[in-house]
C-alpha cells in the first residue's frame, strides 16, 4: 500500500513518470531561466513548515537579488501553523511538508469562499537517522514502527527498546534506544506517524523537538539515538539508514529509489497560497512562485539537499497558477 501511495503521489498524481524523477539528482535542463520584471516591491510573509524554513530563506535571498526593495519575513514553527495563517491573511505563503487536513481546508474555504492552492515546490526524502557510530545499516518499516510506537500497527510482533532486537551484537546488544521526534504541530510528525507507524501512536518516551535540526542534533549527541527528519538535514554527526517495507529489501534514501517507489518515505513539499480562481495572483506572490518553479529556484532546492522538480511538474503548476 505504501509503495502504491508513493508512486501515485510522486508520479501518476502529477503526471510525471518514475523515469523522469529518477533522473533528477540535478536540475532538469528544460526548466526555464527566471527573468525579472519591473515594478516589484513590498512585503511578503511566510508561516509554516520547519522542514522548508531554510529553503524558503534561500529562495527569499535569491528573490531579493532580483528585487532588493522586497522585504520577506519567514517563520518556521511547523506545518500546522501554515493553514490558519493563510486563512487569516497573516501570511502570503504557507510552506507545508504534508497536504492540508480536511478541517484546515474547511476553515480556509469558510474564510475565503474557495479552496487553498498547494503548490509542490520540491521532493523530500524523510530519513531515519542514527548516530554516526551506530553500526546498523537499515530497518524495515515494521521495525521502525516497533521502535517508535507501542501500537505496532505495521505488524511487528514485539515492541523494540534495545538495539540488540534489530540485530546489533556485542556492546550494542543491550543498549537502550533513545527516541527523538518532531512535535505534533509538525507536518513531518504527521507524515511519519501515518507512513512509518501505519497511523499508530508514538511512544510516550519520545523526546519531542521543536525543529528538524534539533532532532538531528539530539541523535548526534546520543550514541543510542534514533530520529527522523528531511534528508536536507543530514550532517556528519549522523547517518541516514536504509529503509524498506520488509526485512531483506532495504533501500538507500536517494532520488532513484524515491522515483521507483522503493524507498518508503518520499513526499512532495508544498507552498500553500491564497489563489482566487477568478483572479490572477498579486505580483509579489506571482513572481516569487515563478522563481521557485524556475531553473534558479530548483537549483536552490538542490543546494539545500532536496530533490528538484522535473520540468513536467513545474510547467503544469506554472500553467495552473497563470505564471
């Protein structure tokens, strides 16, 4: 089911083949170059995903190179803060590491009379990180579930609390596992709960962190640690392990395995925007999204450690947004 979901979401759902995605460790040469226009100035506000916080900051810096009179304020308190900010009009953009929940969409529609627009802006691999000294190579999703959850809805026969239960020996066999997780406002938390815990519940013993960098830092400082966040947060203090849907079939977190559907935790990252279906986007929002969906914008995506969009996806959204 997970493989079908990923393949559908990343390939079929947006009309791009797995082969196209598999060839995207570098930007698609067919992406157009961004050309600036005149008369762009003013203020933009972004509120939402911590996973996208650094990427939004880098895009803002790139945007100001073209338009030095634009001021952009970016806050990354978590995906759950994006929908209300967009609905209430306190933000122009709502970066999100998951889709909107029905209740979030409903609140927006009640405020504006039409649905919000979620624009895919990058492809992320949600990685499971262990300390760099940990010898483990990989885990199956049922094992990950049994490590992070007591409900074990993915089917593992027992709760896992020690590294010896997943095959480590010697001094590692009796080491207790220390869990690091995002907090509940995070879209990454919700995505991991749905896809790695099979909609189960996290253990009470998880160490909730306010941001993805904090999760990675916790695992860096704990030899027994394990946590999860976007692949863009990989540092020298941790390693991103292989994952698979079952034992014996584990896959590296890379673009090729995301495209094929073999890597089980691949997702689009989004920027939500208030797009009235009967009106054009305001100039500031229009030009910012034009940049994001251009060659320069997707080059920023690569530099920040994420997978860029194929032109087939970017072109579809430029057309839908009237860019």
